């Protein structure tokens, strides 16, 4: 039996072609998890939002993860952004895969209010059918390995693709996170590879009418979509 330590130690302990499940060591009681993974709500027609000079993936601004190195804004030219509709139809957030997000000024100010240290940002503009609109390109700045390995069952396995092994992580029964300071309201998880926002941020987003956001609870009694804004 392989002793469960850190996720990185689990990954390194697996032999090529292996498949090992590390069971949780602590019973998970019912209750709400504070953090939710963030996605684009595709009801707001993401294909209408165009980044015409989007760079190739290796130059795409993003937070670091166990799969890819981080990339900042330093060498990126001004973005050419267009929206195939009137500005009134713009959503407040458009996530570009695991790269940056483009957010409205209203959502940017919410993130600044709750956790200004958690994001890097750059001001941009998007051209709509009836004029220009200010927006912000943001990427997570706070990067944590916050999976609670004692409450989370983790499967690590290799998949043979054309003779080469690719290593994957699967959080079998959902992902649970360690308790973080209440001042932390936003972070990127290095192993879960997703942006996590707190209940507090999402409640404000709902109250302020933010549009275009999907937030999924990753653990607890009910997993899946919790906020669809």
C-alpha cells in the first residue's frame, strides 16, 4: 500500500502505466463547501465574443498548474476584442479555456473589493455593434495547492496514447479543500486546475446582477451547478 502524502508525492510514486486510488482517510460529513469552481455560462453565447489576435496556447496568459507553466501579460500586445452584438448584451465574464478571463468593470470591482491580491489584471476594450466598452483581462495571481487529501479520494493513472503515457488525476468523490483564512476569497488551485471563488463573492455577484457566470460546487452533499448567473 502506498502511503498517502502530498499530491506531488502521489504522482511521483506511480510507476509508468500504473493506476492507483488513494482513499480519503477522514469521513466527510454533510455540509457546504465554501469555494466553487468558475466557468462561463454558455447561455450567453460565448462565440459572439471574439479575441481576434488570441495568441497560441504556449503564449496564452494563465496561472501555473501541474500541467503547464504560468504566463503573464508582459509580452502580450493589446487585445483586439469584438462582440457581435450591442453592448447591452455583453456578459460580465468570458473565460478563455484555462487562460485569462475578460470581465466587466462591475465584476472587476467586486473582485477588487473582496480579494484584490488574488488577481493580476490589465485594462482592455471591446468593440460592440454600438460602441466601445471598457473591460479587464484578468488571471489568478494567488496559486495554492489547497486540496484536502484527507477528505478527498484521489485516483492517479496513466493513459497510453500512441505509445506514450499521460498521467491524470481524478477526484473520485469530489474535491474538498482545506480551511483557508476568511480573507481568502479567490484562488487558482495548482492540482485541481481551476479558478475557485468563495460563496461571499458569488452571493455579491448574484445580488449585483452579474451575468455570464457558472459556479460549480466540487464537494459536499450536492455537487454540480450552484450558481447560474
